[in-house]
């Protein structure tokens, strides 16, 4: 292709005014015009151009590879738009700003200079005016998604374009497109971001794959106290020939709107889903909306929507993390120091935990076990065969924080994957054989944040109980490697304070063993027949007989109501104490109560 015009800088250590990221997917018919316009309109600005290709099959990579001053990164799959940006960010080098462009745009004269000037004037993010191929202005500015606006757009659509702003997310007022001003957000075809702001906001949220990822980015930008601006002197032409239109992509649009609401407006997320569902039902004659209706009515179908694919998308580093006898604060520290506790715990570890890890249908994970440096020799001898076999990786520490877990995860896994999954596994419990596979599937389908397999089993002697716990101790965190928090970021019941938390339904995913040396020695759930779950926990339930009908009836009418009442009272009390005393205060209270008994 013609490369006449400005030369792009390749060396990442040479500072540039703009580092440009272009994410392509079968874009051979458009990206050449974009690159040509960048050269022609550089107007003295220094630029570095990074093209991240999401596994194109139309010759896009061959076209880019022939251009000597453009950095081409093959993503290794169709990772999605947000993930493509994240990949590109690692190669932008030293730059004042990062310009993110769709491949099907062209920059017009004066565009880059106007964007750059607005950035230097103090804006943290700048978007241009967008024209359609015929030269008409596109209403690209948006308001923060609200329930009333969603209802207005669903009911009125393009009718009554001059309606009050509270009834539409789209900004249609002509005055809004005449002068520069602050904005909530804008469609993501083109945006220039101050590099320091980009680093402060962090990675783009890959769970959106396509659509709503820019809404989320602008929201997080504003949350840091920074400003996004519209600059009408900067203009681009957008052909909108990139992703195309299909029933699945239409469905992804509405599902991601719900995902965004669940992340940032949790109180109104369900109401929004209802509004969107009614809107899609009204359009039942339109074949492009048939998938949207289905997935809004059945959340289980969300995983069938377009998501990351290809070899790179399947690269996942999964770390099981176990605190064996790591010194800890609070009442547990007194128990863990006892020789009898260690003898009992290694027996449970070998009886339940180790077999469940060995039995995983997907063995693509690493098991990290933390131990006290002062552990007795007999304990290390018991663990030595597991270490030699490669079943687990020991780490000897006096204290471990979540930052240490993140660093250890990088060391023991090599951080080769696109995603990191960390799972907390206590040393006296067991995982269902498909636990790792279910978490991996959830991550590859786009789920991020704290994830709980909500359904599990509790065993006490010769009885098994089915228990549903939406924030149980078998917590996992699915995230990228950018700034990992890990499953040890906080107590398992408090992870929602730091990230979005999701509970997944399904067959029992875990087995908790209740025994006399357990700190939380309580029966929870309903008495159940272990027979359907024996294959999920090989060997762990073989010695438990099916309960009689009489036992099931007594549990349902007498024992279970009493247990549930106690749990409600206990849970309410714990929430009150946690709110009043905080985590450390609650731990001190527990330790004091235990010491006095």
C-alpha cells in the first residue's frame, strides 16, 4: 500500500505525541485508508502505530505486515475489542497520549492536532465529532445509562428526538455538537486518552467482549476525578463496516447493557433487564432480535453469545491456593499451633482434599500450598511425595497477603495465560471433579471478578447436607494479569467490596467436611441423599448411606427450620458486628471470647 507521508516511530523508548492502537478483525478493506489518513494528517505530531489483529482471515495481517513502520501484533485468536486494546497497551511505549481507533474510520484534516491540543489543555480523554460517509453528523455523545433513559429509549426509540435528556442516553441537541465541553461518554470509534490517565484507570474490562466496553471505561475514568471532553474541531468519518450486524451481536448489545448495570448500578439492574426484555418482546417480528429475546429471558444462554475464541483466548493460568498451617491472627492461630490439629488436618487433607484435586477433569492448574517455616519434620515428610510428584507446590512463609499471592502466582505459573484464576481451597475440604473446568469455562465465556459455585455439600459423619451459599469459602477470582487481586484479596464474604461478584448455579461444586477441630463447626443446608453426587466426589461419599424417608422428613420439619433460624440470627449479628468493629475488631473479639472459655 502507499506509505507516503509521515513515518511512524517503532522504538518504544522514543517518546511520541500519540501512540495509536487499532484493533482489527477482517478489516483489510478499511484499515489501509485509516493508516493513509493518519500519515497525511499527522501535522508534525510524532506517532507510533500498533495494530492488534484478532485472528483475521481476509488478509489483514498480510497487508499490515508489508508496512515497515507499523507494529503488528497477532492476538492469537478473536479476543474481543477490549482485550485487543489491552494487548495493544503493552506495546505503545512512551507516549503523551494513546489514540484508540476503529479500523473503519478516517481522520480528517486538523483532527489529530485538535485532539492533541485539547489533551494538553487538561482533558484526560478527548473524542472527536463523527461523520457518516455522506458527511452527516452522527449523534455519538451519550449520557450515563440510567433507568429512565433506558425506558425512554425502549419505548420511544427515534421518535420525539427532542425529548428531555433524562429520557434518552443519546445526546441529540444540536448545541451539544457545536462547542467543546465535558461529556459522560461517547461511542468508542475514536478516543485520545492521556497516558497517565489510561494507566490510572487500568485495563479495559474484557468481559464485555464487544459493546459497552467504552461505557465502562469512561465511567471508571470519571471515578478517578478525571474529565472526558468532546472536541468538535476534530472530525473523523466512520463507515461502521467493522463488526456487522447479526442476531447474536444484537443480543450481545442488550446483554452487555445489563452487565454494565450489574457492575455499576446494581440496585436497578434487574429493572433494566425487565425493560429491555419488554422492548425486545415488542419487536418479535424482527428476526435480528430473536436471540436477544431468548437470552434476556434465560441467563444461562449468555455463555452462547460471541466471546473470546482462538488459542490465545484459551490460555488460562489457574491457581488453587491452600493455607495449610500458615501462621494467622485470631482464634485460628491458637488452634493451628497445636500438634493434634496438624495430625488431624493432614489426615483430612489426604482423605478428601488431595483425591479431589487429583480427580479434576481438567488438570491445567497449579496447586500452591502455604506452610509455616517452622513446620515439624513429620509433616514435611508426609507432604514430600506430593511435592515430588508435582501435585502441589509448597511455599514456606510466616505471613502472606494478597499481593504476595499475586506475586507467587506469577512465579509458579509463569503468567503465560491471558487470564488468571485463583481459587481458595481449605485443607480439609474437597472440590467436585469438574470444579476447575467450570471456572475455566466461566472465564472463557467472559465472566470476571469474584465467582462462587453456589451449590455444595456439607458432610458430618454419616450424613450429607445440600447447601446453597452464594459467597462460600471456595471463592475464585477471574481476572487479567494486569493488576491481579486474587481470591485472597479479602474475606470470601467481602470480595464484593473490591470487584463484581457472581454466583453460579449448578450441581454441587464443593464438599465441606464438618469435624470437631473445625473453627466453623456448623451444619447447614438440608439433609440429602449422597447417591447422585458420588461421581462428583470419588471416594469421599462412598461410606455414607442414603438417609431413610423418616430421617429426611424429621430434618425437613424439625431440624432444618431450627438450623435456618440460628443461621439468620447468627448472620445478622455478624453483619452488625462487622459494620461496627470492622474486620480486625471482629477478629479481636473472637480471639478474646475464645481465650475466656
